[in-house]
C-alpha cells in the first residue's frame, strides 16, 4: 500500500488558527517589550551618566532607530514573500541579541546610537513579520481584528515594560537592571519563534488564490507582479488611499518618536521619581494598545477611513 501523498491544506480564519495566532500575539508582545525596556531610561541615562543635555545628541538615537526600522520594514515584506515568514522573524531576533548588552556596557553615547540601529532592524523585521503572519492566518474578513490584536500586544508591552523599567531603575539604578529585561525577552522570543511558530506563507497563497478566483485583484486594479519601485510610488504618491494612509502613519510615528525623546526629560524637570516617569510615559502606549483591541475589530465592520480621520483629529 502506497503512503498517502495528500497534503493538508491551510485553513483561513482566527478560530481555525487560534493557537498559532495566540503564539504570534505573545511574540509581538516581546517585540514591544524590547522598545519599552529603554524608553523611560535612555534619556535619563544620557543626562546622568554621559553628561548629555543637548536635544541634538539625545534625538540621535531616536533618529537612528527610526531610519533603521523604516528601512527594515521595507525589506521585511519583500524578504518574507521570497524566503518565508519564519526565517525573517528569526533573523530579526538575532539582531536583538547584542542590544541590551551594548546598553549595559556602553562606555559612550555612540554605543547607544549603534544599539538603536540594531533595535530598529529588530523591530522592523519582527513587528512587520508578525503583522503579516497574523493577516495570513485570518484571511480577508478579520484583518482589522488581527491588526488590532497585534498592535494591542505590542504597544501594551511597550507600556508595561516602560513601567517596569522605571521601577527597576528607581530601585537598582539605571544600569544594568532595566536592560536585563531585554536579555530575557530575546531569549524567550528566539525559543518561541524557532521551535513553535509555523510558516504562514501557504495561507497567504491560499488567500491570493481565492481573491484571483473572485476577480478581486482585477476589480481593485492590483498587479501581483509590480516591481519594488512601482510599489513605493503607489503607496507613497500615486494611489490616494495608500498614500494618505502612509502619510498618517508617518505623522503618527513622528509624534511617538518625539514623545520618546522629550517626555522623560520633561517629567524629570518636574522632580518626579523614575517610577513616576515610567508610569506617565507608559500611559501613551498603554492607551494606544488597549484602544486598538476595539478599533481593529470595529474597522472590519464600518471600514478604516473614518477611524483614521477621527484618530488624526484627536492627535492634532
């Protein structure tokens, strides 16, 4: 009797992929935690241990992080389509390994900037890939829910870890205690990603096949064979919905970057303790994360546009 060669086809939907989806939520919480370990502490570290008070020096590490993350975000999508999602996810976590060690042993500020370049690459590859993998799993009907849960886990972990790092810094000093969190997060994430996360690219191919069968790609004017330059042009300038969404995301993250550099220093001038600074800083990403648990699912029902518009008005 010949062995069966029947392949088990992937199934789309949150319920059908609940275990893998929950695992990816946990992994993205660890991604957010890598940022949270340093957001409260680094501006204070710059002033207390390196004697830096100029905002130009302080924002160098935020700029380094943002540029590295933006670049790796771009490559995360392309590489995950070419080589699969899990190799890109694992590669992103390998870039995270030196980050907490560099922050613990940094003899000058250039080490902090270099660590944030590596952290930006880690965030771009891992955060983007977990988003892609969740969307792969749930299919078209629940993409907003998938994105909302992903962002809730990530920014919730930013908030919780910022709070915890502030407490550790207050109790045990600015180094090394807060950055030991990063070592633990990286080790756990590599274990989960390497042993338990399964490849989701077949789910994406199934979804694409279903769309092609319905003629959805043709109706929306999409071409699966667009070159990278054409994709950049569409998402940045030529396609109104994509370009406006990209601009909204740019403004949103610019504001987050400003808060990262300015808020801890602003709060420190009010003679607040590091624990209090950590609590105040955690409020921003905490509310951000909790809110997306509702808005992601809501966007599947009422659409994305009005939620984006309302959110930008509130931010303004």
